[in-house]
C-alpha cells in the first residue's frame, strides 16, 4: 500500500515538473505576466505626457487611452501666470471637475491602469480627479506617472492616496529624464 502511495505522489510531482517546464518553454512561467492586461491612460495638454505614455505602452504592451477634456485647452488656458486662465481657475478650486470628452472608459479587460499627467501647481490636474471619479477602478492596480518642469511626483501621489483610499495605488514615477532601463526597473517592481 505504501509503495502505491509513493508511486502516486511521484506521478503527481512528475506531472507538475513537466507542466512547469512546458510553461517556461512557451514563455508563460508566470500567471501574473499572462494575466496582466495594461491600460495606459494619460492627460497631455502639450504632448509631453503623451510621449511618456507612449514609452510606457511600448515597454508594457499596454493599450493607450487619452484622457481628453470635452473642450481642448488653448495656450491662453494654460498660462499659469494669468489668474483668469482656465488652468489657474481649475487648479485653485480643487473641487472643480473639468468635463471629459469620453466620460466613461471600459476598463473591464484591464487589471493594471497607468494614469499619467503633467505637473500643475505641484500636483495632478483636476481632470485626473474627473477621470478617476468617472470610472470603476476597483480591483485594479493603479500606477501614476507624471511629467514636470521641476517638481517631483510625491505631493501628487500623497493627494491621490488621500482622496481615493479605496484604490490600490502602486508607486508612481516622475518621467523626466528617465531612460528606458529606468522605466523597466520601475515596471519590474510590479512584475511587468
């Protein structure tokens, strides 16, 4: 009876070993890597954040999605020195929610969602709040990334964590002057 039990255990272990080898040969040795469906969302008023988003999408195989305002920003809207400009008014009322061109994004096929944006007043633009509040991010890993002329991403990350504590936030990245290797190192922290 013992020999039969040992034989059964040996067969199960051999089958498991063969299956593991087969997965490695086909490149699917990680269920997480197989199941990671990535959406790279971005808001870009001048094209800089779009370029960063495209780099992330290229390195992850993710799908790009633009977070577009219902009304595009003009150069005068983006004049941060003008207290009457659209961006100034929006950013000095943190409850402001700019309308989106497409209010809801189908995220049902994705389990990792990158959200990228430029630095406005040392944080994320309020349109990012509109996007987050318009979409169901439950059960998704949300990864912020930012472009900036001189600030870091820390304040923005803190504000996002505080405003949306129910979201599974991953560590973000400031995309200024980062190499593809830097991005790959950052992504590898999440198995991507």
